[in-house]
């Protein structure tokens, strides 16, 4: 599939996970998060949204084309769509991207997907509270992160909106703010470890 996200493939009522990140480099941990969310939330699609960069990371990422090519080799199956929509729209922040998608496809059920490391830093994202109040969120456990992530500022402030794992599927169709934390067998791979090697 081309790098451009073919939004014409969307239909009312579809359940779509938005998995954003720099994926620099993509690794087994990313695949674990995507597979877990797809299965446990009963999603129709999961979109790997390769971002042009990440202001919270100290290094400049590899070229977007190189990262997209690598994600395509790892994305496990036809329900995984790789996109550079953020770059194409000129969206500078996650909330810009979410507002565009929700405005263009109001009958699609979007849910934001992140690893537990993302939850730990979520309070540092631009307009993070607005993101949480616009879109349901699914967090998937990652090594060494579960406790730190669940005790972080964002998790504490959103605690009353958290749904148990047993109700994870309902988060997608529920009202935001709403989020869940999924635990699965963990993958220890991390992008920073791969770059160091």
C-alpha cells in the first residue's frame, strides 16, 4: 500500500487503532503493541502513523522513507496500514491529526494506541488532556514500564476514566475520556537499545 493513507477504505462503524510514533527503528516491541491492540480491542484496522519526528526524543530520526519501508516489512498482516498522514497534512501535533480524522470520518470509531512508555510521558505531549477528552486510549504494557507508567501524572489525572481489561473492547465505542491498560507477555526490545547496538 502506498505511504498515503487511503481514507476511502474507511466505512461508518469501523474500529480503527491509531498507532503513532517515530518507530526509529521499528522493533518487536512495536509489533507486540500493534498485535495486542488489534486482537484485544477487536479492531478492523490498525494504522501505523509514522511521524516526521518527536520533540521529546534527543536524537533526530532516520529519514521518513527509511522508517516507513522498515515498518512495512514488519507490519504483520493486511489489517495493518502504514501511513505518513501526519506529514501529508502538515500536522504538527497529535491533536491536530486526531481533529482532522474525527472531522473527516465522524462515524469511524478511532482509538489511540500507545505502549506504556508513551503513557509515562503522555503529560508532556502538546494538549494531552484534549487528546484524552477527544479520543479513547489503549495502553499496552512494555518491559520495565508498567508501574512507572501507571503512577505517572497522566495516569493519575485520568484514573477515574480507566476501564478494566475485561471491558477493553467497550473503550473503543465509549465516550472519551476513557482508557484501558492491557497486559500481555512482554517484549524487551526497545528502539534505543537497537540504536545503541
